[in-house]
C-alpha cells in the first residue's frame, strides 16, 4: 500500500512539472496560430481593396454600349471599348495558339522522352531564365522580329510578344504537371504493351491536364493585363480592326492611354475597362478550374 | 508480330491436356547491368509451362530484376545492358523480329503496388485491347466479363463497371490489375510481390486466384513471403547476390534444400 502511494505521489509531481511546461508550449502555439491567421487576413486586404476600388469607380460607366461601341475621341463623351475587348481576346488567343503547343510539347519532350539529355537541361534552363525577363523586353523582341520587317504595328506582333511572355510559364507548369503523374501509371501502360506515344496520350496527358490548364490560365491572366509588350507591337487603334496586320486596340493599352489624359470621361472609362479586364480574367480562371475539377 | 501464335492456338482448348513444356520461358547465361553495377550473374533457368514458379531471396538479390527482364521492362531504365539470352518457347525475346510491345502483351505483368489507371473499371480492363486497335464493343464487353471472371472479381464489380477503379479496395484493385493483364490473353504472367501491400484476407484471395490461373497461364511470382511460396508455387528459385543458388520443386526446396545458403535463408538465419 505504502509503496503504491509513494509511487503515485512521484507520478503526480512529475506530471505537475510537465503540465507547467505544456501550458507554456500551448500558449506559444496559440500566439503563433493567431499571428498566422492575422497575416493571412492581411494578404486579402490589397485584393479586396482593389476590387472595391474598381467597382466604385468602374461601375458608373458600365453598360451594354461599352462592349459594342468605339472609344470616344479626346474630350468627347459616350462610346465604349468594344474594339479593345476584341483586340485583347484576339492577341491573348494568338499568344496561346503559339505558346501552348510549343510549351506542352517541349515539356513532354523534356519529361517523357529525354529527362537528362543536354538538350532537355538546356531547355529547362532557358525557360527558367525566360520567366525572369521583363515583359517590356518581350515587346522589344516582337518589335524587332515582326513589326520592323512588316513595317506596321499589328495584332500579330502583339500575339507574338504575349506568346514569348506566356511560354516559360506554360512550359514549366506543364513539366511540373507531368512530373506529378505517378510512374506506376506509366509502368502499367508499358506492361500492357503500349508504346511511349500511347502511354503519353492515353495515360499521362489526361492525368496531367488539370495541372497544365492551371498553368495556361496563369499565363493568360498575366498576359491579358500586360501593357508593355503591346505598346511596342500592337500599339492602339480607335477603330475596329479588320485584319491581324494593323494596329490594334487592347484593354491594357486603353487603360494606360485613358488614365493619363486630362478628360474625366476618359479616366472613368479607364476604370471601367480595368473592371472588365479583371472580371474577364477571373471568370476565365474560375470557369477553367470548375471544368477541369469536374472532369477529374 | 505475335511471337507465340501457333502454340497459343494449340494449347487453349480446355479439354485436351497437352504435355507441359519444361522450358516455356528460359534464361541462358544471362547477365544484367545497371550502368557499371552488375545485378545478375550467369542466370540459367527454365520455367515450366502452366506451373507457378516462385522467386525468393533477400532484397537486392536480383529476383525482381530478372522478372522485369522477361518482358523487357528494364529497358525503360537508362544505362542498362544485358548479356546472354532469354527465350520464350525457344525463341529469343531479343530477336530483331520481336516487337517489344507485342512481347509485353504475351508476357503480362502485375506490380507490387496495385496501379489501376484513374479510369473506370471497364476502361482499365480493355486498355490493352484498345491500344492494340480493338474498338468493337461486343469484343470489349466479352473481354471485360471473361477477364473479370478470370480474376474472380466479376461478381463484386459487375454492377459498377463504369465507376472509377480508384474506388475499389486494395485487394480488388490488385485483382483488377490481374484482370487487366489477362485481358491481353498473355502466355506468361509475371507477378512482382503482388500481395505485399494487401491485408491477410485479400492475400488469401489473390493466392487462390494464382492457383486457379495456373491452369491457363505460366506464372512467375516474386515474393518475400516464404509461406506464400510454399502455399502457391510448384517450383521455387532461390536467388542470392545476383546469382541463382538453387532451383527445384518447391517441396524439395523447403524440406530438403541442396545448398547451405538456401537452407540458411529459409530457416531464417539471414535475409
């Protein structure tokens, strides 16, 4: 009896010390959790205030005619920026049409065909360097290779500039997406007698597609808002474009132009264009994510 | 080009009892290297037809390496090299006329970790048929039922063939992988520790299935579990440090092995 009593007393003493230390640890835990929550809330402030600001300044001019009419001349009121919306869609689409096949096929090559070859390492290295290149340089590049030989600013040149901007993002996220595909799937496919091409098309790509789409959407979101590469290449136009080979309006350049003029109507229109641009990018993003989340 | 067509038609008639071929699958003076490291040394083995042959031995002894050479899966690894020959029904699997993709259809494989594709049960089973250009629905339907019955899975999944295979239990997934392999009507089934990730009940089911499948297929199974080798194999090969130490009837290996190393391993003195 005595023995047991002494033993349990020791046990409770130990427990008491241990308990004091544990209280200290859980206090630290609670403080750090609090800091993390506060900081996460803080990161939302810029985003929320941007949206509030855009809604406040952009909503007054938002109407159907905004989407269908041409920009007003200096000092005039009314009008819209239908040509800029079309221009942005066309140039982002052109950029995607160039960079998606190149980026995804390169990613397939460096991840599925030849992971360690010198060429693969070179492609990976160049793509990483490209992500760091300022967007204005993409504009200068497209100016040199498209605008100068053609002797005109054009939507085509704008598309080329945006494709250079999008390519590294698409390539590197596609590579990550392919790396994320379990090797067991590839083995199973080869084990059943599939060729490498069949394995890639039937097993690897379907599994990697949602992650690849995320990369493409990131690239679109970035390219749609870029002004610098377009100033040198597509310039701007007051009119509807009738071909890919003439100066073309875009939302980003319209915002840039109209926000710096002394006419209040144009400044308001720049706000509305900003709102439309952000809405487009958001809707495209959410749509892509829902479609591919459902597919999986 | 299918390399075993003639023999195939001869021996699939269920009622005849054709003689068992002793050297159905054979390695001759086979050496294998991962880069500079040699993994297999002068392997000579003849695997008999429609029997279960177990490969046992401690980790790194080369049993999986040899298994993966039978369907040339090891060639997917960079920097590997082999010497000697492997023959299926007397014909070299390295012969120029042998397409590696048709070899892999003739010699199916089941992996350690069950790896069904993230597709429906149905699409998993017909994968091998689809990639070989078969798209006729009646043929595919027939193959699905035959293969799933063959893998003792039909009754459990027949009402949800078009649901994702990833919703199956571990044991069901492994039997689905077996169904997927036998849908190709292979001559040989290679199994690389097929039960090592399964619970005891699922293991019993797969072992029963293996005993059933040997009526139709020649089976080679790599296992770490010696009870499993005694339960379901007819022949056992013991590998150690890349060499084939002993190859005999399973009963003989486990009751009266000829080699000291074999005895030490099966009695648990190392490994």
